[in-house]
C-alpha cells in the first residue's frame, strides 16, 4: 500500500499561558525571558507529540514562538517602525456588522503592523536559531522519527504586511528583503528541516493590500514577488522547499478572491517543489480542475487543503479520502500530500477554531489519507 503523507500549513493555536507572553514581546513590553523560553518549549513539545498522535507525518513547531506568521520579522530585521492601520478586506468592506461579529468571535489582531521606514537589513538571527533549537529538542523527545518543517515569511509576504514607506519601488524593497531573509532560509535548511515559504501575497493580497489594482497589475506584483522568492532560495534544494498560497484565513464572503487560474502560471514559476493551497473551502474547492488542467512540472508535489481551517466542522474521513483521490487521479498518489487550507493559529490570540477541534480535524485528515491510500 502506498503511503500518503499528512501535513498542515504550520501554525497551531497558542494557549492562554503563551499568548500574553508573545504579545508582550511583540509590543516591546517587559516579560520574563526564562518563563518565555519554558512556556514556548513546553508548548512545542506538546504540539509535536499531539501532531504525531493525530497521524501527522510531516510536523511543524506550530510557529508557537512567534506572534504571527507574517509580522514576527520586525524583531529580526531593522528598517521597520510605527503601526499601520489596515483597510478591511474588499469582500468584508460592505459588511460592518459582519466585521464586528467576526472580531467578537476571532479576537483582536493585537500584533504590531509596522511599515518599512528605512533600509531593511538583518538585525538579529538569534530568534530563528532559538526556534530551531526548540523544535529540534521537541523532535528528539516527541517526534518518533517524523519529518519536520518550519515556516518563514517570503519576501513578498513581508511587503504585503509591512507596507513600503521608504523605497522608491516595490522591486527595490524586495531586493533588500532577499538579502535580509536568506540567512533565515539557509539556517532552517541547514538544521535538517524543510522550509515552508508562506505566500498569501500571491492571492490574498489582491483583495487586501492591492485591492485598488486591476487583476492584471496585481499579477505583475505577484511576478516580482516570485522572482524575489526564487532569488532568496537560489541553490537551496527544491525538494526541501514548500510554498503555501491562500486567499485569507477568515470566514467572509471571499467573493472578491482572484481566481486561481489567473495566478497559477506565476505560482508555477516559483522554485519550491511542494505547493500547499486551499482546496476544502466552498470558494476554492472547485479549483481542483484548474490544477488538473494546468501544465504542472513532473516533479511538483501537490499538498491540497482537504480540511477547512475556518470552520469547527470536523470533516468526515471519507470526504478527505475522496478529495485526495481527485488529485491523485491526475498527478498520481505519490505526488499528493494531505494538508489543510491554512493554519489553525495564524496570530496569537486570534482565530475561530477551538484548539481541541483542530486536533480532531488533523486526526480526520490522517484517517482520510489512510482510507485513500488503501484504495489507491
């Protein structure tokens, strides 16, 4: 019987003990460093243990040492400051009451949303090495020989969350991010983990930061972002690189999402050999046919989202198996990894999914992969 790998997008819910420490650190407030290290290590140990128990075969550290997947870089890079207000996503803008309801359910986004205000340079890689050390310990203690991956912000993602208020062009901003972020990418690969580049800038940003552009002009931005990602990962092994694309991990209309067909040619120019993408939610599940009809490289691995990360429904394993079989039919089962639409804890203190439900969802994902493997 063929084995179908089981993974997820990376982030896991932070507990009530960890969240205040992460937010205090992000805000530059005093916090107990030893207590922080203890709590983060314990959380990562538990996360690895529970991923293995849930049947996940390619595990992460849950990004539990970071306040958020896209804004953590401000403690590692210089050139950022202030706090930039953000526009509502284009699909949510007409619905102020819905935005209030979502905020009440999901919590406030308390992280610092800085702007780029001077030249971007690497300032401190110690937090990266600390993340690696904690994850390495957890794998050794609880991992039972599983494969590990770690997330990192792509250059394009950083430009989407930390808007440019310094560089003359978007491309100039990207160029310095390539140099500044490469040491983090190299460190993760050197530690023996796969590197996941998070790239919602290739889809979600169309209806958030670049909502005033046309689809055509947005694709030009995405093309520049992919060129930067390729430059930043040049020489790193393609089969150790993953890339996640999404349209935003929130429950909204999503009727302003750019179609996958418009951005997929750009996505396929990126170097990573494994592609993680939304495939379970009602706005993007139908796009399995876009992947089927695309000219995919012979070595690319598809890791479709088979579990929705915005709903507390626990998907039936049979549904997961059927979704796997759909993709396996055109790339082969050896080139499909079962994954989730997005992360379960993209920012500390923010999210709709109950942590215990997240573990049930991952168990259902694993069971569905076993069912599909037996049939394939």
